[in-house]
C-alpha cells in the first residue's frame, strides 16, 4: 500500500530556533499534502493544505509566517516551525494523496520546544 | 461548517466484550465517512470507510454503516482484543473542494485482559 514517511519522528529544540519536518510519499506522487497538529489527548486540527508547485492554503487562525510550508515536488512537502516557542510543542502529522480521497498519513513528528 | 461528534472516552472494556463507539456528523451534501485508528506514538491508520448511504465499511472485525437518516457512522466490533487498545477517530471528507478531513475528538479505548 501507499507509504508516507515523515521525518524526524521526534525533535527537541530550544526556544527561538527553527525546526523543519519532512513528509515524503515513497511510492506515489502526492499532488496534495495536508499538515495537521494534534494536542495531547485531542483531535487533529488541519493547519494547511498544499498543492505541488503552489502556495499552501492555511486554515483560519494558523500563522502562515510561523508555519512555513513548502511543496516543491510531487514527493516532498516540508513544514518549518520558525522561531519555535514552548506553546508550539505538539504532535505534527502529514497526509499525502494523489488525486481525490483522504490520503495516507505519516507517523507524525513529536516536537518539544524547551 | 462540517463537523463530527464522537462519544466521549475513555472507554474501558474487557477482552471479548462488544464494542460500540458512536459517531454522528453534520455536513452539506454527501460526505465520505471514515474511521481511523491511532496507536501510541504513531500516526493515523485508515480502519474503514464508506462513501455513500447504507454502505458498510469493515476491516479487522470492525464495522460501521453509513446512516444518512440518522447522520451516523457508529463503529462496532463483536469481540475486542487487547491489541485493539488505541485511539479511534471518526472523520468525514466533504464531497467538494479540497476534500479535507474533519475529525471527531477521538475516543481512547483500553481493553483489559
């Protein structure tokens, strides 16, 4: 089946630094990728939708300058958390799809900002 | 806007018990409905789905039927196992536009031996 690889699985960074999370579709071309954020014991909240070669569409309330999304190729999208702060600590999950449908999820990245 | 409501957890059952996790939705048009499972520290795995009214999705002994008249998609399993312990999310995908997923709040299920 379709495989989506997310890297790193865990990252700890200091407040004020930036962190990049990668999401790769390994065996299909992902025309659309979704980035979600999940707080402890809560549901997933969609942050943004990105289509290959175009700017990401952010959900209301998500700071586009803080959460930079790049979808430069059909197999790779990156989420960069800029100037991270402790409140950005969370579980970030990507989903990738080709065509229609909900897509396939990566295993997530647990970000801890100290 | 579209929304999904799941029964509140956590749910704790004994092995071989019958499981029901309720899910209702609000959406325009005819959404597709999904159940996802999340094991500790992992991403989401699609458990089952249904794309139109009266469809029944099934996988690994789990079932859910798309009920348009009650706007529901309840998850059931006849005999749960310890390995079923996880968080379960009900979700819908709208019929139009970006087809992004809208998730319920998740239900944590613990099965005791």
